[in-house]
């Protein structure tokens, strides 16, 4: 078959016949080639062998004798350089087009790239009009502009890197809890309870002619979950370590990045806890393992943000991972704030809730590393937080983890198990 096709190729000069023959050759070659992702090719998998790569063209550079492409499939920040003969050039081969390339993976003579793909076949799977395409090769587009194109923004470096980091962070979170004996619980997204008690809920109602407006679908009002905590607490009566990781919804009337209408939240419950140290060990362990995993598996993606978004921040991250996280009480934190020379916008009296400006100052004061704040005023915490019974100040066994550049990242408390105190608090 191969000899017949080759003879036909030498005789025919028709472009239509030529394309038909190329498709036959492509089918033949694909059967004997190994399909690789760009990240696998860049890592040197199948070096020296016939491989097949699929992706989107990031750049096209035709020359007299050769054509150079950069192809990316979203598996890595770096693109794979494709080198082919000038006869492989195609008018449809443009920036943004989807292609399938078959050829030999070989070492690159250029020091800036480890490998390149010597193309035997380049097939345009999906066309792209580069003139109408909203992203241009040599332009750096603002985030405001990119956000207007939700169906294409994942083609950009910043969004693709962000999604890869998020994916690896999710993997790391699950891996940490799995390796530490936690059971994952899938808590409901639609619920009738308001765990936080703040009334910031999205109510869920059915739509359509078959539903009456004032009749609840579930017989009671239903909402999108603000927390899976109450469901986990039930489970912790049978399982000593449980966690959930899923979407959370808050109807907060705020446009800041600290108040999102939808976000993913990690929640965990531990039975038979003895002290806040049981909680801080989990918080610190999850923070360290997740951060280390992301740095190890998304080095290029993290480097992109350290270069263009937070220059110099990588050194701070490395430094904080080498140190243990200090622990101070709320009372000590208030004393630090009152002794500082900063002019805070919000008051720093004992009993006041810590604001973002206070949290960032405390992190800086403690060496610009994550810091735990424990034993908050009893009245600042929910009724289920364990009473320390340390009058006259009266605090609760609660803890927050503050991190550089953000403020509060994690929060938790020991649960009040003394029935008489719970009843008294509910009556209040």
C-alpha cells in the first residue's frame, strides 16, 4: 500500500489529489506513531522516535527552506517547537489554528529548548482567522481585556498557568488528607441550613409552568450551601477524621477579591481533639504540603506570576517554608498592634475583630511568615466554639492562620461538647 501511494504522489500534480494522498499517508503514519502531550515531549519522552502531537499554534515562522511552529496543548507553559520543510507550509496554518503534527522527536541544537519535533506531516484540524482572532502574537493584553473573552482566555499564558496551578493545588489537598487518614465526604450543594447564620444566602427556586410560585420544592426553603460544616459534624460522630472540598456560595454585596460569590473551600472535622495544637498541625501540614507540591509540579507557571505579578515573592515563599509557624494569642496580638507606630483605620481595642490591615501587620511583625492567632474573645466566635472559661477576659478555643499578602487563610475552633454550656449559649 505504501509503495502504491508513493508512486501516485510522484505522478500526480493536482492539489486535490495531493491532499488526498497526504491524508492517506497521515493515516498510515499515525498508526505507527506514539501520541504525546506537549509536556511529555518537552520532558524527552520517546526521544528519537516517531510521535504525534496535537495542539494550537502559538507562532508561525515560514522561511525559504523550513517552517517553524510553536505548538501548545495546555499541558505546560512552554510550547514545543516544530520544524518542518517548506513544502509543509499551508495557508490555513495560522496563529490560533488547531494542528496535528507527526514526526521525529529529537534534541534541539538551541540551548533554550531541550527538544524539537522534526515534522513529517502537519495537518490543520481547525482553522483560525488570525486577523479576526482577538489575541495577537506580539501584543500583551490586559487582564480586563482578556476577561471579556471567557471562551478564549484559557489560551493565554496567565489564565492557563493559573488553571494548572489550581489543578495541582486541588490534587495536593486531596493527597494530604488521604495520606493523613481523612475520609472525604461529599456534602450537599443545595441545603436548608444556614451554617454561618449571617443570612448571606442564595435561595434556590424551581422555574417553569409546572411549579407554583409560593410553594417550596423541598417543602422548606432551600439555599446554595455556605458551608458543609454541619454535615461534617454529623459524620464526625462515626468517622474520626473527615473532610470536604467543594463549591461554596455567599451572597455578599462586595466587589473585592476577598468576597467572592462562589469559591471552593476545604473543611475538616477531627474527633477526640485535645487542644488547638491538633488543629494547627493539620492547617500547617496542609499549607506546607500543598505549597511544596505546587512549587515542584508547576515551577514554570509559578515563575510566570513571580516575574510579572509579584516580583521577588519566590524568595519569601522559600523562606517561610523553612521556618515553623509562630503561635500568639489574640491578647498578645492586640498588645503588638497597640505598641506599634502604625495609624490603623480600625480600632485595636481588646474585643474588636481583627481587620485585614491588622492581620497583615501582625504577619509582618512576626517575620513575614504565616502566624497562628489563638484564643479569640468568646463573643466574636460562634456558639459552638469551646469556652475557655478564663474570665474576666473570657475567650474561646479558636484559631486563625494568617499568611503574608492575604491575611486570614484558615480558621477553626474546638467544638463545645459540654451540653449545659451549649444550652446556656443557645438561650442567650
